[in-house]
C-alpha cells in the first residue's frame, strides 16, 4: 500500500529590511495571552526553517531600551534630588541655622540623617505594576497548589463514603458532590499553572528591563565621568558592572518574590500537615528542612568546582588554538608528542571536574526526589506508632503536601544567596552613578557615530 506524504512547504526567506510588524502580545486576545498561543506563528515558522532577523517582531514602545532607560533615569533623578535636598538640610544644620530653641521653649531640631540615593527604590518605581503583579500571581499559583491536596483528600473521602454506604445498603452521597470536587481540582490545577507561568513571564521580563536600563545608564554615565572619578572606575570595571553586576540583579528579579512567598507557603503547608496528622508532622518537617542548607552548601561547592573546570577549559582551548596556529613550527621541530601529551593532561584534569559535576548533580536530583518520600514515610510511621489510623485520604494528601514543600525549601537558600550577591552589585552601581561628572558638556548621544 502506498503511503501518501504531504510535502512540507518551506516559507520563503523575507527580503532584508522587511518589517514583520509589532509583537502581537498586547494585541492578542486574553486567552492567547494567558496560554501564550500568540507565539505559535513564530514557533511554527522556526520548525520549518531557521529564523531570520526579519522574522522577529518589532518591540512595542514600552519594551524598547530607550523608553525603559528614560523612565529609570527619571526615577533615579528623583533619588539624586532627594539626596541633594537632604545634603542641603544637613549643611544648614551644621552651619548653625535652625538649631537653637525658640522663645516658646521648643526643643532643638534633630539633625537630618544623611541620605544615600537608593538604586532599588528607583528600580521599584520604574517597574512597580509589572513587578508586583507578578508577585500577586505567584501567591495565587502557590495557594492553589497548596490547597489542591485538600480537594484530593475530600474526593478520596467521598469515594470511601460511597463504597461504605453501598456495602451497608445506605444511600450514597449525591454524585454531583464528587463531580463538583473533581471539576474544582481540575480548575485549580489549570489556574495555578497559568498563574505561575504568567508570573515567570512578568518576573523575567522585569529582570531583562532592569538589566537593559542599567546597562544604558551605566554606559551614559561612563561617557561623562570626571577625571577624578575615572581613577576609581576604569574601563574594565565599568564593563564588569555592565555585564556581571547587571546580570546578578536580572537573575534576582526573577526569583525575588520567592523570598517572601516561600516562607508563607512553608508555614501554610506545615499548618495543613499538623491538621492532617497532628504533632507527628513536625518530625517529617524537621527531616525535610535539614536538607535545604545541606543542598545550598553542596551547590556552592559545585560552583567552585565549575570555576576551576572553566579555567582548565580555557587553558585547553587556548593551547589548542596555539597548536593549530603554529603547526608548521611544531612539525618542523618534532614537538607533536610533547604538545599532544600536554593537551591530554589538560583534558584529563578537565574530565575529572566534569565527572564530579555530573555525578554530584545526579546525586542532588536523586535526593530531591527521594527526600519528600522519606520525610512522609517517617511521619507515617510515627503517626501509626502513636495509635492513629492511616487512611488513603490522609496518606495521599500528606504525601502531596510534602512534595509541594520540597521546592520552596530547596530553592530558598539559593535565592537568599542571590539576594546577597545582587545587593553587593547594587552598591557598586550606586557608587558609579553618584560619582563626579564633567561640567558644561554637550548633550550625550550614544547613537552618534
């Protein structure tokens, strides 16, 4: 039998300079924006041929780097103005103005505190709605995930009650009760999934916007630094601020809301476990929480190994390039074996680090999967030994709660570490932005040739 195959039509490559139009995200329907189906045309095109520059949609005005950077600079200017006003008040106070008490015997005015411009305040005002709406979506998604096991428990109890009533010739509970709970469970899962995906979309979008605005602002600042300020901020340091430090802040923006939603989520789950299984739930909770700091310490150790591996990789690649460039000289002097042995030594050292990283990552993944089960098992054993009866409703709902608790416990220490790194980067960028500038300069145009 002949099998008819549809010939795959490859869309033509657009001409250079073709305008594909503005990104359809904001013009799509609510359903399309919630389910990300507005990306489907581009994904379908990418499955048929490589994506070209002319295939990518144009950014909306709100997403353009110049628009975001302008908004941020306006907010930062407010911080500078506030710091200058505070400095003037402090200067007046130190000069003796408004210090003595008045004729009515009022107390002396307190000295104003020195105010340092806060970069995080300017960032917060710039991305206020998008950033905190992402936090609301995170809370909504996490809450629905936490309460799903309760609905599961109710469904299992409904089935148990129906079977028991049927065995004892009693009227079973209304069927629509079970159908309603099943529909509610499905709806909670769908809404939680949509909320969390929209959260990641908004949070990572804020991170990219922050990084874009900071890079633009740092670049403009570097063009007008005074001679004295350039002694503290070399070209290499400014480049490092634009690459490494902005990336740390970008990374934190995507995970920042976990800093306050994760503790709330853990507390809520612990309360539900205590209601479900009594004080024995604390045993499993303690067992589960001990692995969070341990995992964080392992991750830090792996990052050190990764940096060492990167250094060896760079050395191997550099040596390989030198060998290829100087092949004639190596052949002429017969140095092939010496260079080959050196490359093999570097590759052997590199593979040792790579093997350690892969084994450690696999071990962490295995622990992440088994720890919730072990915590639940220990809790179930303690619950049974105290004379309580384990029912399917308690077992399945508690096991689900332990699985949900695993993620915030594991990721919270890493987010705290990211917060510390980002805070250092914010201070470094603040130092640059408040540095002295040249006076009487013409307007800066970064786009000029």
